C-alpha cells in the first residue's frame, strides 16, 4: 500500500474514533517515515497483537515470564565443548519470525558480513581469502549473549519505531537481557548491531589493502599487514559496542602453514581439511570393499540416517570444490545405494502377508 492510500484510510478511521488533528498528524508522520523505509507501521501492543494474530495477554506473558517460553539444550562444538541453545516455544517463535520477515529482513547489513544473509553461504566468506600471503582470524567472546536488550531497543528506535514499541520488540527478541542463541531473530539482529564495527574495519582494511570479511563471530583478514596493528584496531572497534575479541583464539597463518577460515582450508583453493576428507575416503573404501550393510555391522553403526548424513558430507566437499572427481564418484555411488534402498523398502511395503 502506498502512503497516500494509507493516509486517506487512516484519516477516515481516526476521525471516526475521535482523534484530533494533532494526533492524526503525529501518527501520519510516524507512519510515513516507516513506510518510506519499507517497514510495517506498528503503533502499540494492541496494534501489534492484531498484526501477528496473538492475544496481547499472551505477548505480555511471553515477556514477563520469558524463561518459561524457551527450551534450553546443549549441542557439541568442534573443540569438544558444548554450546547452550535457547529455542523459543512455537508460538513465540512464530511472533519472532514475523519480526524477522517483516522488519529485520527489510534492513540492509554490511556487505562484508557473510553469515545469516539469504542466498549467501560459507563459500562466499571463504573465497575472499584464497591464496593470500597471510591470513588472520579473530573470534568474538560470547557473541550473542554479549549483545544486550538496550542495544536491540536502540536499533529499533534508530530505524523509526517509537520508544514503547521498540522496547516491546527488544523484549520479544531477548532472553535474560541478551540475544538468545536459538531464536530466529538473533542472527540478523547481531548483524545489524555489528554494522558499525563492520564499517570501521572495512574502511581500515581498504586503506591498508587488506581483505576483510565477517562470518557471524569470526573475523577474517588476509593480505600483507602488521598483525599487531590490525589486532589493536579490531579490538578498539569491537569494544566500542561492548564486545570482546577472544585473545587465545586469534590466529596468524602464513602461506607455508595451513590457513583455515571458519574451519576450511584456503591456502591454494577452498577445501575441506584433509583429515575430514580422509575419513570420508576410509568410509567409502569400506563400503566399496565389503558392501554397505557389512560396513554398518563392522563399525556398529545404528544411525538410521547414516546414508543421508554421508551424502551430506560428500555434497559439502563438492559444494566447496565442485571439480573434485574423486568425490563426484563417491556421490554417484551413494546415490545408487540410496536408490537401491528405496526400491527395497518399496518392495517390502507392497508385500502381501498371507
């Protein structure tokens, strides 16, 4: 709906409900600012309740008793530790998805941010750092949980929403005063909050002929540079929004070393690390030599989704390196196994028991 059409409808309705001209003008000015930025107009809790289709008492309760509206669980990390996730219950998640789709996705994030962007994946982050003389990676400490509710509220105010509705949005998108890792809104909000840092680091990198990208909480720089100077500048920028660079996770990798960005090799080309590819080779060797079922028995594999997971791992290698002939062959073999298994299951399901 164009603003002029909205304006006519709003004035008619506002006059019927007894709004005076000053109130009408104030509302229209607020609405025009939001609509010009492609954002939905939301005046207050009652209005938001109608837009998302949830009773306002439910929305209030999800804010006042927010811990009860999340399911917490741990997932393993690559380094052997675990990460605590907090996933919102379905109704709250639906409300958050409304905010994500209708508000957050309408807002631009920095071009150097490569995670949590529709249509952009890990490969987009890696390609900037291939075959460079030096690669430096940095990691943010407690990335999501270090971003606070007041920062989220300020972001909604910045884009044009009123103080009260911005406070409501911020409360709906946070848990215990910070971004919960597991809510659909958290990743995109983190990109918006980090935008000012991205701008500073992108400008510094451009001035010093350095390549810079950020994938979630992983900052990557490549080229020729003074690592100490770069670290100090990055630390200042990150500290400016209340975050901290993890000192023990900062790595400087030269050309003769394995240069890894978000866990993948970028020395001469983008590649899954050797140890992971070699493990896949061993599994495929066992399958080729002894057969799929014997491989499962020999290795005591009880995972019913093992074949799908194996296909996914092979496909990921090919996603990063599409010309890998060895893994193309593995993919074809796994597809044949999958097809044969589907035919067998179909035959079993059609057996008539006497």
